[in-house]
C-alpha cells in the first residue's frame, strides 16, 4: 500500500504552506521514500478523524497511521533504519527534541507576527473565518493587532542567534549535509516564505543562504513550491 501524507492547502490547491507538513516532506525526501500527498483544509476534520487528530500532517504507511510531525519523523527512523537517520536515537534524539521545542516556541511565533495577515489571505476562503476565530481566541487580540512585521523581525533576529553561530562553521545545522534539525527549522521558514507577499522573510545572509541551500536539496523540493507571489494579488479576507 502506498504512503499517503495529508497536507494542508490554501487558496490554491497547490499552495502547501504548513510548517509541520514541510518537516515531514523533507524527512521523507531525506530517506528517499515516495509518498502520495493528499490535499486537506482546516475544516475537513472528518477526513482525518481516523487518525484521532484534527490537524495535519497525518502519514498513512500501509497499516500504520501516525500524526504529529515530530512523531512522524521518529517513526520514519524506526520503520526505515536502513535509510539515513533524520532524528537519530538516544542523545541525538533528545537534542532534536529540544531544538523542536525551540523552533516552536521562539522561531515560529516571531515569524507569525511577520506574516499574520499574509497568512490569512493565503488560506482557503472557506477556512478564513475559522482561522481568524481560533487564532484570535488564542492570542487574545485581533490578527490586525497581532500582525507586527517590525516587532517580529526583531524577535526573529534575536531568536536566530544560536543558529547563526552554527552556520558560521558548517553549511547546515546538522553539519555538511542537512538532517532533522535543518528540517525542523526549515518547515517554519518555508511556511513564512510561501505565504509572505514580501520576500525574503529572512533578511540576514547566513540564515538566508542556508534556506536557499535547503530549498535546493532533494532535487529542489523547496524550490518547486508554489508561493502566494506566484498566484498574484487577491483582495484581503
């Protein structure tokens, strides 16, 4: 049975911007594993109810069903030990888990402030009311109030300090070739890059060049991604 990955799409079915789905897509490419990518929207929760979740990514690999990007990356290492490791095990796994929390709690919130309204416009029109209501409840303010590119860039620059130090000595966070840490951060940067009307989101050379190298990896998987800039302008939601 073929592998199937449920992947979030936006106002165009080829607009795939989920940071968590990008982590998994890069991990699958890293391991040389083929996958059928099935488009999914925020309110199509019934379509993934079998996975006991209401969020993507969801990976179906034969009889195995795995939800959550980090859990999927770990599953791929366990299920396909003969392929290059993504997270590794033992100490390597624990360090990757720590970096995952760093990205989720420091990098992604800063990026969100930069692209909040661009993201709303990138989402499928039928999902925008849902997205606005759920995120405004989470933040305790409107998306317009939350959207602050200047503040987001300042937070992002500060948060990326340890990343810059690593990239001064190696082309990727995991050394000479990319692996799990790179994909964890790449997913968030790719998310912002795809939905942003103004590119690049990353304004500093070290991290910007790293992002370009990741986009070119695995036969240019990232370079081939559709962005909102490819679609042209649309009236804001």
